[in-house]
């Protein structure tokens, strides 16, 4: 197995690897790469749903998604899909999954099943590098703050997706979420500090109003959106990515109208953030 960086600050691509034959040493090497780079990408994998689940379990316990449709017969696999006739996609904005949970997911194992002829790429942002780019004074301020996260405004009956052509596919409209996490966390494996707010699910800083919070949050989001902190993944059927939700954001491009895209996602449980 060879590991090649996808960009300066985030992502590596693993080549010369068959995930069905990967031994424990190979998994350990991928886990180290994930902790250090945030995303591990692999192409041309032939995985059945059962093999996809078995591979994911080598990374940790599986979280069942509350909102996405499940793959038939495999509740561990959530389908992230957009049909030829739909105009809205899932994840079409910068976010990190499950930050609204009390114990957010460690990450996800996403496998491309059907991809459009062009488009449908995913961008990833490295939030350790984004934090490193801030001034010492702002870093100190952020270390003292906690932020409130929720998904209710996205997935509820009157949420963002309820007004789109994805509404019929999604579930969990009555689930209510609220979590408070440090604005700066340390990665449990590397100890690196990570900026832990995101545009989709962070509502405001604890003890601050949203009006007071938004100027600072908007500035931080602008830093995270700088191209220098990004990598871009181009999918083909059989491509697979594992990403670390603690240290990355991601953004699913919605530039393939008229074509179908189907991804199978398995989410891996995390641990309390500190």
C-alpha cells in the first residue's frame, strides 16, 4: 500500500490496496494516516454491502443514521442519493456530520455506487490547519468558548430539506437535537488542536446570542473555506473515502443535474470531545 498526499493540509490517497485483503497492519497504517491527514481515499474497490459493513467494523462501532434512507436489508448502510429528476442534493454545503450529537461520530466510510459522467465531487477542509492559521489572541479566545449545535433546522418538518425535492426521501423529522462542544478540541490520537464549529449545524456560542455569535462564526467559516486548506475527491464507482469528522469539514458538489448519484455511507461511532 502506497499513500500519496491529496493536498498540503488534508487527505491522502491509498493505492496498491485491496480492502477485502487488508491485514491488521494495513488497517493500523490507514488509521494513522486518517488521524494525521483527515481523509483516506481509495479507488477501484469491489465491495459487496456485507464487505462494506465488515470493513467499517474494523474502524469501530457503527452508528445507524436517523435521517437518510437505509439500504434495503442493511440498516448499517445509509443511502446518500440524488435522482435524475431531483435538483437538491444531500450535503451541499460545508459541514461536519453529527456535530449535533452529544458524542459526535468519529467518521464515515463512504462508497460510491453510481456516479454521474462528470461532477459530483466532494471537497474536504482540514480544520487543524485552519485553526493554526488564526492569530494567537483569537486562538486563546476560542479555547475559552463552547458552541451549541443542532440539526433541527435542517431535518425537521419545517427544516431546510422539507422545502426541497429531497423531503420525501428523508426521515427523523420529529427528532430533536442539541449538543454543546468546545469550539476548539484536541484530536484524541494526535493531540492537534482543531477548530470545531461548522456552517451547517453550529447555532451560536454558549452564553452568546446568535446575533452576537454570527460575526465571529462567519469569520471562522471564511477561514475554513479557503482553498489552501482543501482537497477535492473525484468519484467513480468503487471509490471509497474514510474521513475524520472531528478534524474535517466536507461539501458535496451539486453540479450534475439530470444524472443519478448513489453513495453508500456507514458512520463510525466516536468518543466524547475535549
